[in-house]
C-alpha cells in the first residue's frame, strides 16, 4: 500500500462536506508547479500509513465526517486503490478522487463500481504540451479518454486547471476547451508559487486577477459552470 499521509478533517476539496484527506505517493507526471513534490520525487522516503489503521481512524470519525478525499501523488497508480475505496464505502462514507486522468482503465473501473462519488480531474495545460510536464513519454490519449469517461458518466465531477504563467495561457485553455464542450464544471485555480516542485517557479509571479477573470470567460465558452479558486 502506498498511502503516505492522512489528514483528519478538512472543509476543502469536497463540496459542501467535511472530509478526511488521504495522500498516495508516486506519480506518472513531474509537473514543475506541483505543490506536493515529496510525494512525487521521493515517496519511498516517506513512511507508509497502514491501511488498517487508516480504516480504524475513519470508522472512529464517521460521526463528524461525510467522506474521504483521495489525493496524491497519483492514486490511480496504486493497485490496492479499489480495495481501499470499497472498504471506505462500506463505512458509509463518500469518496472524492483527485486524479490526473492518465490511467483511464482504473477510473472507468471505479466509476462502474460506484466507488467514486465525486471526481476532480486535473487538466494541466493544452494536451499537446503535456510533454513539458515529464521527462518520459506521456499518454495524452489516456487523458482525453478520461475526459470523455467523466463527461458521459453521470458522476459528479469538476475539471480543474491551475493557471501557471507560461504553461496556461489563453491559447492553452482554448486547446483544452475543444475537448470539454458540454462539461458541467471547470474550475480555474490561482497558481501558488511557494512550494512548487521546480525551484525556478517558486519566485514566478502568478497571473493577475484580471487575467484569471479573462480566462474564466474563455472557459465559459466550453463549460456550463466556471469558477475561480484562490483569488
């Protein structure tokens, strides 16, 4: 099991609910703006969180949490993920999954089994630029398949883009938008430089509020609901 962290309760990232937050180590991207670099670059140096202990903690918290956010790293890389989510659902808790969408076979399995009540799919930049996010090959077709799965699934979801200057500009949003027509919700996030994986980005000024508002108007051409987080 590659669980690397557990946060007791949070009001964030699970719309309208109080949730516990579980982190998985390891990722199939090394995004320069990633805010959890230790989970991506050195997961083996972080202690594992025993799944039995995690489930005991969640069972004890059922009286005041509504669900669990599964994040990372990239949780869909963990072979044990379906088993863990099955156990969480058996506790009567809802599940929100954070994913980059590059493992659509796992996402499809989770959706078909009813193991995810809400999915946040991170869209990093224009699909043709995903090669800038990782030194190895990136299966962009997998991302596009995950987008299609979500849009057709009937499961509650949000598409989420962190607006990193130089990596997310108007043209990149339009390139993404061509694959998102008819989406219910697209969330644009302000870039926070302080903890970026790439140290050069730690001093990069974020986009201005006006630029993000302009981006939101572009996103609104493709998605029914657009929101900005972090202003």
